[in-house]
């Protein structure tokens, strides 16, 4: 999960350098992003955020 957060942050940073106008056009708040990533990392570390798998089975 932490690796996924790091990858998203890296992609956002790349877009920040290469296409900042596209980010602002989509409503991405570049000033809030670092705090959001830090909160996500803290939630994973604290065990409040993780993966879940839900499976549905249709009965015959």
C-alpha cells in the first residue's frame, strides 16, 4: 500500500513538472497534495487503511 502511495506521488510530481496546466484544469490541488499523501501514509502505518477483498457468490 505504501508503495502504491509512493507511485501515485511520483506520477503527480512528474505531471506537476510536465503538464501543470492539465492538473489544475482537472481540479488537482497541488498545494494540498503533500498533506494528503502524508495522511495516507500515516493511515496505512496505523492500520486504518489497507486492502480488502469482497467476493460475491450467486446461489444456484
